[in-house]
């Protein structure tokens, strides 16, 4: 089956659609099932509703609705692929319509299209970053067209997609005499061109969080710290993320036999990580971080010993990044980590030289927050 690629937007979309109807009624007989109109005398178009992603499936349903409005000379039939049929057609362990090759897609939809006497089949595939691959395959002219459509949302998104489908449908019937090419070669070329033109998907969000932690190795006395902060995060390509944050933590607090110890710290930090989608709602990854830490500790013992000290330290961290999506823009983020400190600080009693407090070399921390994607 010849395959053509079109990325040019025409201003004569309605003329294309009218020409398509004329060409349909005037086309010569072909080897596929005879074309007959539906009960209302309209030729039939098949719209494939196949995405596993609920949000993209809504776009498919909206496109089918807009096609019915924009192409009132056609009847729109919706085709929902059967999971058992997909499993039989695909060698993948997680079969999907998008995972089939183009010949497999056409062969899979073909029986239904023949049953309803469809003149063409239309489907979309998610290109990421707001892009979609819009396909129109003709049952009567043996032509298939693909357009790369970029739609980043808004009240007119589905109308624009319907217009693009309208143009492609017209081109299927208006163009002729093209050179024959192998389907696989053209599909590969289209995908290469799409990859080169598609910008990286970049999102930005804010992450308020709570944090708690304590020492694992090298500490003496209390080492518990708790508090919270806020971060600004960007994710690139839906995989890599970077976060700038600042946190304020209280602790350690302790009451030795002869006094009181209290402290607090400020941590501006940078975290870099990678996150993979495990399911539609859950992501799992890893994170590494670095933070200069400003700390203050006050030690009051007995009637005379009083020490106040402040210092800068450095904490490196490695940990896990777990994300649970609560919607398109909100996710709960949980990050357990191990921290490694550059300096260990010690406080002693003046009276006998014994250790009152010693900060750790290695500690643990857990932060939990809500990421709100702004754009």
C-alpha cells in the first residue's frame, strides 16, 4: 500500500472534504468490500478509539465528535479494538494498537471497516509533548496519509484536529500518480522526521514538602531533625528532573542530666534525578543531592557551662524518588535518602570533658510533599 506524508496546512479544508465526497461517489470499483452509504445515505468513516491513556482517549472521543460536526456529509463509526484481538495481532507482552506496525493496524481494522462499508479509517497516536500523529487511511484508493499535529490544549484543540483530518481526507482523494514506496520505509522516515522536529517536553512545578531525619553513624546524643521547605522542579522529556530547594529544620533537641541542648539549620540544595513510569499513576526513580548546610546549636549545662556554636557543613545524599499522580498537574512525592556529612561537630562538658553532643557522619532523611505542575 503506498503511503504519503503531508505536513502542509491548507486553507481549503472544506473544499477538500467536498472533493472527497465527489471522488468517493465517482471512484472506480476496487477489490475491497463494495462501498455503500449508511442508512441515512452517507458514506462511512471509521474513527479508532484505542489509546490506553485516559486523557488521550478523551481526545480521541472529542475528535470523533468534532469529525461528526465538521464532516456532516459522512457518518462516523467508532471502533474500539478488542484486547484479545490485539494480543493475537501483537507479539508484545503488553499489546496495544499503537504498538502495531502500520500494515498490522490496517489489517486489524480492515474487517470492521469492510463490515460497515467504510471509505476511510482515521486514528491518532500520542507523540508526546502535546503532539499527535493523525492518520487517514483510504479503503477505496489504497492510500494512507499521516500528519504530525501539535496541539497543546485549549478550547479549540479538537476542532483543529478535526480540520487536519478533514484536509487529509480531501488529499487522499484529490492526489494521485504518486510513486510507489514500501510502507515500512516511509513510516521509518516519518518517525525520524518527527523525532528531529519534536522539542523536548519540559514541565515546571513547585514542591512544598515536610522532612525528618536522624543519625545512623558517628553521632552521640540526639540527632533527630524535622521541618520543611519548598522547591522548584523542572522535568525534561518526562524522564530527568532537577530541583532547587530550601529547607529549615529544627533539632537536635535533648535534655541531658544537667541541662538543655537545642539547634536548627538551613539547607539550600540541588537535587538531580531520573524517574520512570511504572503505571499510569506511579513513577519510580533515583535522586542524588548536594546541600551546603548552615547550623546553630545551643548547649546549656548546670549553672555555668553554656556553648553556642554555628558553622557551615556539606551534605551529599542518594535516595529513591517515588511519585503518585493525583491528576494531570498534581503528584505526591516521597523521597527516602541517605546523607553523608563532610564535617562532624562535637560539644563537650567543661567540667569533665565528656561528650554532650556529636553530629553524625551518616544519617537518613525522608521528605514528603505535593508537586504542583504549573506548566
